[in-house]
C-alpha cells in the first residue's frame, strides 16, 4: 500500500486499503439474527419459601433449532425480615424456560440476588435489603417453537418467624437469537 505524506503528517493519497469487511478464514464471528425487548414495570410480593413466578417474562421464536438465545434480565428486588431479635434474609432467583407445545425447565437456578442480616430492637422490628439485579444466560433451546423465559424468586429467612420479598419497579427482559 502506497501512502503519500505532506510535512504536517496528513495522508494525501492511498493506493490500496486492506479488506476490512472480512476476517481471515477460520475466524467465526457469529451473528445476531433477531432481538426483542420487554420493558416496563412489574410488582408483586411473596412470603413463600418456595420459588414463585414473578410475571417478569418475555418470549422469542427462534428461526433455527441450532441457534442460541442470550437472555438478559434486569429487575428490582427488596426483601424484608420481621419479628426477630436477629434476622437473615435472602432472595434466590432462577430463569424458567417454557417451550410452546412442550415442557418447562429451570435453565438457570440458585442465583442469590439479595441478602441482608442484622439485629432488631423494639422500636425497629424490620430489617430489609434492596437493589437492582441482573441475570444473564446463554441458552440452547433446540427448537423453532416460541420460547418464554420467566424470572422466579425464592425467599429464605433464618432466626425469624416470617418475612416478605417484593419485586417492583423497572424491569427489562432482552432476548437475542444468535448463530453460533
């Protein structure tokens, strides 16, 4: 490639440029086929110590059964412990995949998204923890049927008789279909 320079270091002519539109053979960059996003707000609460569906969910229909789905979830959780001299609370999250005409399965499970501990006094009988959390997962659903991904939360509390966890405010679920 020939380059001509003037005294102020500017390029005045280039006779040939390398092909920047392609990479050498053997390097696969993958491809984004489609993406879809669900934004808005969601709210709910639970005192269950089992996983509960939050309603934070979104669907995509893959164009090929060999493609992968990148799941990106952002959501708010706050957990409140009650009526104990000491409390320890946490929320665990999982992503449940449901395929239209098929079954549901846990594709990501047991991720702690919130936790807190401390002591309560008679004038202050609640302890809580809050924050915004993200879960990301690369899935291989092996289908061209519609696939739904939903956030489930589980609440745990020790040394106290009850507690509540809440999901509220902004939520964002983005699904991207990728060619591997």
